[in-house]
């Protein structure tokens, strides 16, 4: 049987705009993507896996406590990140 390898997409999107209501009270003052699991944020776990898979650009949407997510992402270099601000305005 021949195995065909699919092309890896170069762009991905992470949905990080939710309220995190099922994780309250942890998410009362912290957005769910910044909750730490094994010493690393949920967001970084996902971004690191995407980068390891060859994804070079990621769009991250933000809404709830968006400034915390934006500040956290400002320290990342790979993959390149574009913020999609869903706060409305």
C-alpha cells in the first residue's frame, strides 16, 4: 500500500476568544488560553506544536481579556502571529 503525504498548511488559526466559563473561577481574571498546564500556557502548547509541524504563520483571535493574550503573544517569534481582534467596537 502506498502512503501519500499531504502538504502541511503554512497558516493555521487558533480560536482563543472564548470566555472560558467552564473553567471558572480560574478564568475570572485570566483568559483560558493563558492557563498553564505542565508549566506552559495552553496557547503556547498549541503554537509550539504548529511550529514543529512546519506552520509558519498563525492567526489568533482574541476577545475576552484580549490585552493579556496580546501581551503574551508579543514575546513569541515563531510561528509569526497575526491577531484577529473580535472585541468589536
